[in-house]
């Protein structure tokens, strides 16, 4: 095997790990969102609304829809776009990293959305932190770390065409 073939193979392995990490996030959010949508009282997950302080909603329906959409559907679509390197003029308008493909940038956006989601949960919880919140906070950091790996930056740099 040539050196470039080995490098491309390594780059694609890192990308595949990244896609699996995003896929796990998407599946968890799709499942969690569906549970909140079909059981907006929190009965199904044994999380009564009384656990939250000053929650701006009288049920989990709206948070379920947000979770399902933002952290479930968007990463699912992003996985496809990362694989195909889909072009999007609309997405490019909000791409703050001009040298990187928009899909790479949006994976960073998703990680920060997850961090925001966890922070909002913690604001409304009455002094308790569940292990899942800690897990997903570190999970968001993992997404950012993998995205920042040289292999990922090389693969999604606009001038590179792999």
C-alpha cells in the first residue's frame, strides 16, 4: 500500500468514527424526543414535571419536539451530508469557518447545541444533576475533539477533494 492510500484509509476511519458518534447522538435524541412527545407528562421516563423549577412549558411536548428535531433529525441529515459533502448555499451563509465545508462547521454547531440543551436542563432542574447530563456534556466535547482532529480538518477543508 502506498503512503497516500494509508493516509486516506486513516482519514476515512476517523470520519467513520465521527459518523458513528453523531449517529449515537441522533438515535438517542430521536428516541428521547419520541418518548417526550408520546408521554408529555413524563410518566414513561419517570420524570415528573415537578422536578423542574420555573419550566416555561406545562408538558414535555415542546422540549420533546425540539430534542427530536435539533439533536435528532439535524444530526441524522448531517451524517448524510458529511458522507456526500453536499453543497448548500443556505448553509454556507452561516458557515463561520470559510475554509471548511459547511458540514464540518455544522457538526461543531450540533455539539454546541447539545451543550446548550444540557445547560438549559440544568437551569430548570431543582439542584440535581443526572449522570446522563454529565455524559452528554462530555459527549459534546468528544464531538468537538474529533471534528478538530487533523484528519477531519483535512478531509473537510474546502480545497481538498477526497
